[in-house]
C-alpha cells in the first residue's frame, strides 16, 4: 500500500494543484511560491510537495494531499482525494482501484501515518525547555560532542517521557510490533528523510554515548537524508558529511558562519527496487 499511497500523492503535481485551486503562484528566482495558509509566510512549491520558509509553521512541509487537507480543513485523506477529483475530474487514476473503497482506504491510511510521524517530530522540535530529559540530552550533546541545541533541533529529537506511547502507536501503524522499549533511557531519534515530509528510515540511539547504530526502515528508498527537515527552501548550498556526528558539528559551524548552507548525512540503500 505504500507504493499506492505514493502514486496517490503523485497523481497531481504541486504546481498543478495550486493553479487548479485558482491561486496565482509567484516566481521567486527559479522557484515558484505561494502563501502558506497555515502561517501566511512564503510557501515554496517543490516537485514533490510544499515547504514553508517559516521553520515554526504548524504545516511546515507536506504533499499535495497534505496541503489540501490542511488548507481546506478536510477531515481525512479520503476527503482530500475526493476533493482532488472534483478539481480535476479527468485526472489519471494512478492506482487502478479508485472505485475500490477498501484499497483506497488502506492507501490513505499510509498517508495519515506519514503525516502523524512528521507532526510528531515537529512537536518534539518545539518541546518546552521545562522537559528535563529534553534539556538533559541537549546539554550532553553540547558537553560531549560540542554542538549547539538550536542548530540541531530538527536533526536530533530527544524523546520526551510523555511521548513514548505516541511513538509506539505510530510504529505499530507501520507494522513494527517489537519497537524497542526506550523508557528510562536518554534516547533520541535521528530521522532520515526521502523528501522534505516523508521519513524513510528512523534511527535511534539510547544515549549520546551509545555507539551502536539502530535503524528502523519505514519507507526506505535508494537515498535518504538526515538534516533535511531543518533545510530551508532558499538554501543555496548543501554539504554532505560522512556521519551523523559530523553532521551535528557541521550544523553548529554553519549556523555561525554560513546560514545559507545546509549539512546533510545520507543513507544509501542498494537493495531498493527504486529506479536510479
């Protein structure tokens, strides 16, 4: 169903959706933008979705169906699909089961899971400084690794104690029933994104000192990137580094000397069937 969900998202390009809604995209350099309905800042129209320039935006990034659901106040992704069909009655059926409600419901359920995980990470990045575990983890990062909290708050995600159950529920939605019990640890997440709004691999560590690498494949593709969630749409330079630890240090460095640059660490998955 994950491939079907992706086909649903790609049945209409973001730029096609904006024009279909009667909105006028604006040209910004070599990119198109519109106004973000969530925060009124500039929203960049990408090839595979949308990305808001406001890092504090409640929407921040999403697919065409995410945008429809948010901007029109729709209750479900099924409603987004039906709304899309009303805008484009002759739109190509990318799956071949548009009238098969059970299969369509399964595909839209995957879309809901993707969004739930993305919003979960967004909420952690804005966790209150009153959360002891959150501040303790970032304090250790600064002490042991020498990185700043602000420059990595959308790269490293300490798991607040009150959010463990929510994370386990999301993992079960992906079919992961043996998700590790991270309660009582100083665990943090390192998500690797296949685009600005979809997590391909969810990495985790039990503490800053944990030397093991613990990847949980969710929707892996040939390449996925840690640090992409923090990237701004107007970024002028991308720097690939060889490890997540170097990524944290590089982000701290760039925040001081080159705010227009973005550091990323990539995972390569040679077993994927995805075309190069």
